[in-house]
């Protein structure tokens, strides 16, 4: 009986160590993924201190999503939607100048590299730097 309990305790202790290692690895991966992120870049955020925005990343992302509101394809996307209109879906602000964004028409998708400028009047200018459209192979 005691031997079985000792084995169970040993197995649980091993599992705890493995779980702790897994959590630590996940935290390190998360930190690595956040490296290129406006939210975690104090130097880039300093460009917006004078604007008193509570969350510059959210503000800029919202402004970019507003470009989806026009009828038809998003004007920043240099392709015509094939299944429906191309719209921007996911947005990652890399720093105080660049955004990477995902777009789709529901079946086809691609990515955009966008330069942006947040002006003192809180207007945002977006300029497409590069783009790609994934092709489906059947």
C-alpha cells in the first residue's frame, strides 16, 4: 500500500515539474512574440505621450478598421475580392510606424505591411508599403 502511494506521489511530483517547465516555456514564447509590439515598446510609445491617449495601439487599430467601413474592398488592399469584399481582419502594431495586417474575403487571404502616421490632431494616415495574396493549391 505504501509503495503504491509513494509511486503516486513521485508521479505527481514529476508532473508538477513538467507543468512548471511548460508554463515557463509558454511565458518565454509569449515574451518573444510580444517583442515587436507597440504596447511593449516604450521608445515607440514615447512618440505619443503628448497626445494623452489612454491606449494608442487600440486607437490606431480602430482607425485602421474604419477603412473597412466603405462599400466594396478595403481601399488599402490592392486586390479585388473574389468571394466577397476584401476586408482587414487582424492587426498588429509593430512600433510607432509600421503595422502588419491580415485580410480576407472569406475564402482568400493575404497580408499587408502598412506605414502609418498618428498626427497631433489624432488623424491617422495609412500608406501601403507591401502586400501579398496567398494562392490556394488544390
